[in-house]
């Protein structure tokens, strides 16, 4: 599954809970892939923020090799971190092999720099098998 497919799947499953806008910004580097405003049915309060979609085929072959996302740019990491640091909501939704991981934008610079697999796993907001798509879990994290 490519990043574009991940974005389309996210939109398909999450759009019944609010508004999702794909963002293509050629002027400002680092703007995340999508803006969202979602409402969790049990909470009835809308939450808005940003999400950047990334896909990595597999884990590093050696345990000592840092986990890196080649398509994550410094500008993207800085945007996500800055947004969260200012009090907003911003996330990285990363598919690695057959698993989805949600990381706070606060972790984006660390992930950009390369992080040990153990640290990547323990610093996440949540993780799920990629199939079936974890609509409920993502909604709890993004809109909860």
C-alpha cells in the first residue's frame, strides 16, 4: 500500500465522522497531507488537526539500524512538531509492513533523525493491524 492508498483508505473510513481535506501546498514546504475535523459519536465534540501519511515497506534488517522514513522531510517534521507545540493536534499515520502506527507530531523530528525500532514502538500513540482498517481506534485517538 502506497502513501496515496493509505490516504484514500483513511478518507473512505473516516469521512463519515467529519470533514477531511487533502492538502496540496506547493508554496509552503512541510504542510501535512490532510486536515481533519472529526467527531467521535460518544463525545459529540469535534476535534481538528493535521495528519501526514507515510508508508515503509519493512523494518530495518538489523536491530542496530535506526528506523527512518525516507519520504519524511525536515519541513514536515518541523511543521508537525510546531503545530503540537503550539497546542494543536497533528499526527503521523505510518504503515510499516502490515501494521499501522499513529505518532504524535511531537515525535516527528525524532523519527526524521532516525530512531531505534524499540523507541519507535514505545513512543507511539497507538498501533493496529492494517487490516481491517482500525476506524474506531483511529477515531478515538484523533477525535477523542
